[in-house]
């Protein structure tokens, strides 16, 4: 028996000296705001990569062969949904040959579940209407309340994939939720003096943000999503802006601003290019940093 005990002691000593590889979930998201939620909830139990970067238009991401390799090795895939990524994601998923992350697979999550969707079109949608999304406006993460819903969805998803990490994910969710809630109270206080202020945007990216903070979007430079404006449309919009005393034209960082600047000169408004995804401009790598940038620049302009 003494020999057996000595033998077991040696085995245990050798085993304790072996390196222990930390198992992490390899998560791929379509956008950096989703990646931010995954990092916040998952902590050291996840490694996450966003296919779209903050300065890219998430409707039309130029894909690379390396994305297929990344997706082939992924444990999970998370998308915004509501057809935001319909032009580029389905083909990537098929090309990855990773059945686990296909729609309906255990490693696939549509983060929009539970979000109250705005601008759901009535009746039939066709291409004459531009890039209208039949399921509604997909830019819901511009509302911090919806980011809390995303974090909740991510938490349940990670717990299903990795039950052993449930306590970590629950703690991460509570911490992430608290950070969002604290920041949102600050943002609402900053925006409070501008309730009902009219603004014009380039694309219909801002309805969730406007509803959350009380701004009034009265029109868009695009007559329909993805459709270039005609002179007649710009004339009507300029007249409306003068009538409503619009001071701000808000636009995303990836659109050229020459048309918006022309409208601004005609109306006395100011063009404000703002990020709508983390990393859209330097210093906005997290969701909270991105929203801090958006709110502070809006407040400065509206004053």
C-alpha cells in the first residue's frame, strides 16, 4: 500500500506541474456594439471578434477570406438581425461550413429578441422603397435600454453554451447593466434641456436614439433608405428645416458630407458627423465611450 500511495503522489505531482489551458468560447459578432456586450458579460471566459469595424456601414461590409476561417473555428455567432446584415452575412455563414453557428444552430443568436422594434413597414415592401427593412428598423442599439436587452440575451446564450460559467456570466451581466444604467442617467440629464428639439438625419439610423432622449427627427437627407436625394427632395427638406428652425443635420461617419453641407448652407444648420458603433472615431472603443461622444457633441451643438 505504501508503494501505491507513493506512486499516486508522484502522479499527482506531475499532473499539477502540467500547464492548464483555459477554455474560452470563441465568439464572432457582426458589429462592435454586440462585441462590447459579449466582453462585458463574458469576461475572461470569452474571446470575441466583430466582423464589422466601427467606421464601416454595417449594411454593406466588404467581406474577406479570413472571415471564413474565423467563422469556421467559432463556437458562436451573434448578429443584430432585423435584416441589417442580410446583404453579407448569409453567404459568409454558408461558406464557413460550420453548422453550429448557422441560423437555428446552438451557436447562433439573433440579439434583437425582445426589442420593441420601430418603423415596421405596413403592407408589402419592394425594392422601389429603397433599403427598407421588412422587419423594422435594425438600429436598436442606439437606445441604451435596448443594449440592456442585448446583454440579457447574450447572458442567457452564453449560459446555455457554457453552463459551468453561469455564475461568471450572471455577475458580468449585473456589472454591465449597472454601468449602462449609470451612464444612461448621465446622458439623459445632459439631453434633458433639448426635449422636442427637431433634427434632420442622413439615414434612418437615429429613431431609437431620438425616442429615448426626446429628440424629434423631422426628415432625412435620403428620401428612402439607400436612395440618393433628388433636387426636389432637398428643396422640400430645406423648406421644412427653415420652417421648423432645424439647427442640426446628424449623419453617420461613413457617408460623404457634401450634400448635407449644401443643405446646411441653405438652411443655416450645422452638419454633425457622429459614430453609431464603438470605434467609429478614435476614443470610442466601448459602447459607453461611443455614447459619451455622441451625447457630448450633440449637447455642444444644440447649445
